[in-house]
C-alpha cells in the first residue's frame, strides 16, 4: 500500500529534532537527537519541504529573547548542515496565554501550519506533522494530512491517549517516522 508523496513535513523542534532542555537559549547547548539529521537529510533528498513549527513561550515569559532563539536556530542549522541536512523554514510562536494573552499561533492552534502551507503553496491534505506532543500533531485533524507522534521524555500519557483516540500514528523517533513515510510513499508528481 502506498500513500501520496508528502507535500510538506512539519517538525516540532524541542524533543523531536534536538534535546528538550526547557527554554534553550545557549547555542552551545543544542544537541541533535540520534538519527534526526539523517531523517531530515532523507526528506531533503526527496525535495520535500521540511518546516519547523515550534512554541517558544520562553519569549513571552522573559526567559529567552528573540535574538537568543535565533542564535539557537543558527546553531541547529550548522549542526544539520554538517550532516547534509537543512530546514527549509521555521515558524515560531513567542506567546503564552498567561503572559501575553490569547493568540492564534500557539500550538495546537493551526496558524503556523496554515501560514507555511500558504507560503510554500502546497496542499494541506498531503502534509505530515511530526512531534513529541499532542499539540504538535493536532493540526493534522483540523487541516488534513498525517500526524505521527514520537516518544520523548516530554511525551505524556495524555499526549499518547489523545493521539490514539484521534487515530494518530506513533513512532519511536523522528528517524523511524521518516523511514515509514518514505517507504510507503508513491511519487505522484512523476505521473
């Protein structure tokens, strides 16, 4: 059984690509998770856009600045490049309702995903959403596409339960999720 080629792959950052160290602001603290760079490189080789969508409430909380967030992104880009991998775009929500009030971008809201789908001019129905929390994959139920929840120390039993109830797939890590996506994908663009 094959599935259509993904139009775009959305990745959470902390706990999915890098170790989640809570409000990371020191670029030297960025640590790739095993297999993450190889998984992203595999998507790059298939010319599938790879987009990070991440909540960064540490900005609203005053724990990190936008400049520190961007420095961490730059370091992540360097580490990925060393493995022949790259992120095509990053979208972040700097908000937290307790500090900055309500917003439309904080996951599980779908604004970051909608913006990227518009910016890349791709079809939402064939998007893939991968992350270690329910909020990272919930947009797949609203916008269409395929959600895959992976395991990290931050994945709660509630996250797993909500994913099961919504029919979201699960995988051990990013590498397993991407391997599964690519092994079952039919490139319909070549037809």
